[in-house]
């Protein structure tokens, strides 16, 4: 009968590091973190605005845990959208333009005309809000 060899020191370290990494990722998920930091409901309406790769996941967590009315808009990178019912999600794409040889490419955000119009209309609404 073959004997089972104990895991090597390297395998134990790898397993420890993977476990620590997985635990850090799990505790940082918006669905876990957002509910702890929700504000008290305001007297008026609540508008959520966000931008970034994690903004759609955060918006979804906010929606899932917010009992009252809310609306909003977040802009996230293309491919990072999460379905929301009350917060609009706009995906933007990064386009890289090559400059002269030997220089790094220049990144610029692009989105559709309808997405740009949505962002512009919401920005005008936000500009009229008071404290």
C-alpha cells in the first residue's frame, strides 16, 4: 500500500496564501460591505451617482438594501455592468490610441451617443440639487 506523503512546505504556504486572498476578496464584496455604511433616509429623494469598475456592483448592493425610493446613474467599464432596477448603469469602453513610436498609448473613454445624452441629462439634474 503506497504511503501518503505530507504536503510540502511550499504547498502549505500556497494554500495559506490562497486562503488569505480568497478571504480578503470575499469580505470586500459590495454586497457584504455596502449595507454597513448606508446613511439614514433623507427627507427628500435619494440620488446615487458613481463611476468606476465596481460602481455597478455597489449600486446593486445599494438597491438591494435600500428600503426607500432612489434613483441614479453610474458609469462603469464595458463588461462590468450589473443589472439594477432603479439605478441606471452606463458602460463606457476604453479605447487606446497609439501615439508616436516609442511612446505609451493614450487611453480615452468612449460611449454611445445615447449614453452620453443620458449622462448629460443626469448631470444637469444633479447641478440643480440643493443640500
